[in-house]
C-alpha cells in the first residue's frame, strides 16, 4: 500500500489513534510530540505535524493555530507572549519560531553582557504569521515579526523583521527578493 512497510502502517495507525484521542480536530499528529501548557494552545481543524515537534507556550503565553497548518518534522514553537499562525500555512521541517529572548539588546535599557544569559530578563514580542504562508526548511522566525499573507520564506532564512504580504524572503538576515504583481500575475524582483 503506497510503498509503506507493515511497521510503517502500524505506526501510522497509532498516530491516527493518538490524534483522535488527544488532538480531536487535527488531521494527524505524529509521535513523539511535546506540548507544554496545553491549555494555552488553541488550534483549528486540519492541523497536522511531523515527528519530534515541540509546542511551548509559557505560563502566560498563547499559541493560536489556524485551519490546515501542516508542519514537517522537528519544528518548534515557543510562545512566551503570543504566536499566531494563520490558515493554510505550510512549514517544512526544522522550523523554529520563538517570540522570546534572554535580555534586551536595543533601546534605552540594554542588558549587560556581564549578566549570565540565564539570569537576564525574558523579553517577549508577539509573532503573527498570515494566511497562505509557506515557510521553508530550517527557517528561524524571531520575536516581534509579522509575516504577511501569501508570503514565502526561503530555506534557512532568519526572519528578524516584518515580511510584506505576497513576497518571497530569503537569507540571513532575511530580506525580500520578490513581490507578487497582481496585474501581471508574476513574481517580480524587488
């Protein structure tokens, strides 16, 4: 059946059973999965994730997942403040989304490098990911970022600033290289 071995089919059956018992609105959640502070996670129907995914909303954090989020393997979402993922988002494997940092590194009250990182104040800035966004393999999205609807984030990008809607963003630090032109119906270089 579709090239799966008997052991693969048995694992898939266990994943489906687990999903229907624990993540009732989800399509499939593959084990192992770690979901801390589950009461702070809301999700809509059609959610699916690969093996080794980790969801960690803090005690006061919120993780809000829209309809039809599809995540690859080993993705991690940290939400000390809030992370909101829109509808119909596709994430490849090894994506990291984290809204918090140990310390402040800009503005008036910057942290001293003489303070051990684990003793620095946690600074959390909300992340919003729009609808119909495609996030490539090994992307990192940091706090305070808003990713516009219809955007594509290229593999290995490190997103530290807002991404406009209907754009392609790549690199470290990530920058926009193309924007979709609705009139010509083509992706054009920025």
